[in-house]
């Protein structure tokens, strides 16, 4: 079949999904617009600051807008937090103390977070374990939280913090929906009102109409090189949640004595505001594109997650390829159709913080930004490409066209 006809057919198969995504983006756009108006955002909020940043107007208003949009009591948004892992680590170290227990109920955390928790064998790297924090995890059962075991462990271990990851990470599993969080948080609160509930929210922002902080999570954490940056924020991360949690985060970010009062950023905050404003649209394009890529590969006989019949609870599409060489070819094709560094050919490499070799395509304007068209994968069986992002739907459609050409035989 002619490639464009084939793509048209794929798009027709996805009309219901696309309509749902339009509705979610509309709702989130309204919520964000309202937060901007409630805070009387003006040009002066975009100006930079220097030194201690005592006269910084942009930072507190940005924090407060994030809190409103995330339906949280407080939030910290900062270009000084270098990436998602840094923000997750900051959140953990803000709250956990020697002899506390951390319990993950969604299996292993993201690869780079595991090392923050468990450290390195025989070496003090300042991990939670090195500080005397205890750690346990419960595996998912058939893709969902093993509720019975989780409840039992919470009663037995009395953890200071319960950890959950919204997105799939590098596993063949479904992300958690906000309904899932609402259900489990209610159950946890019935037995322990006080434990801190921590959510790795990476890749989940604006995929639904609520965030985990709206259903009782204490700390919701993500990267601005992903969804909430809207594809234009140059660097940074956010943490949103309850006042008791964010107060500690503010102190850990700078110093226990001074907290969030200090901290400047000379370049200014315009992109942080504008990126948040654009995020619902960017996220919508990325998910629509991911469905299209998924549909193309499905029709060519590959297994994809979520399938075209399922809702998306993060921006990722997992595509199960037959072997390492098919996987590498897929990732290299993503790089080849990128607007930046299209001549680069990605190869598997030993990336800091990851246990297997990883191959990554990210021909992006913001280096490594995975809200832009990108694909990454550990080289291990089953050979799964994790595809995500794309600033415009049309760009992702060009990839879909090339994938069809490359894999149709
Ligand atoms: C991307 C990601 C992280 C880490 O973020 P970085 O910015 O790459 O450090 C953590 N958890 C999940 C689920 C992620 O997708």
C-alpha cells in the first residue's frame, strides 16, 4: 500500500484516542491559564536575578503557579535542579533520616534512582543506604500494585515513606493512572495517616486532568526536560506536594537555615512560564504521535504498549522488537529524522547510573530532552524500544512514514 494511504488508515483507527487527548489538553490548558490569571502574571515575572536573588519576582510566582496547577499546597521549581534524577534524590534526602524505612510498592525505581538508594558495593557514595536508611521493595503483580502485600508491609515495617513510580521506566508494564493512585493512597491513609507518599511523576504530567498531588501524594517529582517544560524549558525540575514535605525540600535544596529565600537565575524565567503554558499542547502532540507510531508497528505485526485500544497514562510507547539489531535500527532511524544532529549514528554505550548498555536517540534542541522526539533502550532481552516525545505531530508522522518503509518487509 502507498505509505501515505497506510498512515491515513492508521490515523482513522485512532480517532477515538485522538478525541480523548483533545479533551484532556483543553481541560489542562484552561487550568493553567486560570493559574496564570489568578497570579496576575506580568512581564516583570520573567526578569532574571543575580546573587542571593532576594529581589527575584519570577521564582515565587512560578512556584505558586505550579502548586495551583498540581493542586498541591506548595511547589519548588528550579533551574538549579539539574535533572529528574537530581529532583528525585533531593526529595528522598529531604525527608528520610537514619533508621527510617523507604518502601517502594511499584517494584524497582528508575535505574538512576536505585543507586541513590542502594549506593555502590563497598563504597560510600552518600546514598541513602550509606546514611543508614533502610529500603524494601514490593514487585508489581500482573502489572498492578500488589495491594494486599503492600498493606501488610506498611503495617509491619511502618515506613517513613512509600515510593511509587507513575511511568513504566524500562519495564514492560503499564503506567499507573490517577485513579490507581487515588485508590492506593486512600488504602495507605487508612493504616498510616503520616507516612510520606512519594511519586516519581516523570512522563506523566498533563497526560490526565489531575496529578498525583490532587489525590493526596506528599511529593510529586518530575523533570522540566520532559512534559511540564513544554519542549522549550532549557533545564530544571520541580517538586510539588504538601507543605510539610516541600518545606523540607526547600531547606535541602539550599541549606537548612535559609531554604528557598535564596537562589537567583540571571537568564530569567520566561521560558519556564511559557513552557508550562504550552505543555498541554506539547504533551498532546507527543501522545498522538506515539499512538501513530504504535499503530504502524502493530499493523506490521509488532507488540506495542499501550495498544491502540488502551488509554495512555504516560507519553511513552513501548515497542517489542525481535532482536538487538532491529532495536538498534529503530533507534538509529529516530536519530536520522531529527532536526538536530541528524548525521550522528547512536551506538549502545555504558551510561552512568544504568546497569546494561543503553542506546539513545535524541536529536533535540535542548540536549537530551525527551519531550522532544527521542527513543532510548537498554540492550537486553526482550528488545524493547521506548519511544517518546516530539514537538509537533507532523514531525512524528514523518518518523511513522520512515518506519513503515523500513519495517514493512
Ligand atoms: C526520565 C526519568 C527519570 C530521570 O530523569 P532524568 O532527567 O533523566 O534524570 C526518572 N524516572 C522516570 C520514570 C523517568 O522517566
